[in-house]
C-alpha cells in the first residue's frame, strides 16, 4: 500500500480509491470510522492534494464514504454491494 503505478491505465485517484475500498472490505476501515486525512493520504501516496480530493470525491459518489464539513470523511454506515461498484460507470456514454 502507498505506491502509485504511473504506468497503469488506471488514474492515480482511482488507484487510491481502490486501496481504500479494499481496506473497507477487509475491515481495516470500519463503518462510521474516519478514513485517513488528506494530509496522511498525500504523504502516503506522494500525490497532489487534488488527486486525493478526487479519490475521496469518487468514494463519496460511489457510496463508500460520507463527509462532514470541518470534521472529516467517514466510512459509510451502509456500504455498496459489489454489484453496485462499477468499473467505469459514468465514463460510458452508451446506455
């Protein structure tokens, strides 16, 4: 954990989000508990703040986390199922 594969076709923010989802699924990050702070994620992955913010925004949009302004971001109390987790939903213009 903590390394971005810049040769991958998967954008860095999605790689970060995928690792956080894995931690949630494994129980390392539990529902209702805070995920690591922006600063911690920036240091862990060596990325820009915008990259971390995109990862958190993606997690929020997919239902994995929720944010309380000025308090932090927390693992959702009700997690999406594997069927709810798309590969590239939203990127697909066909429908």
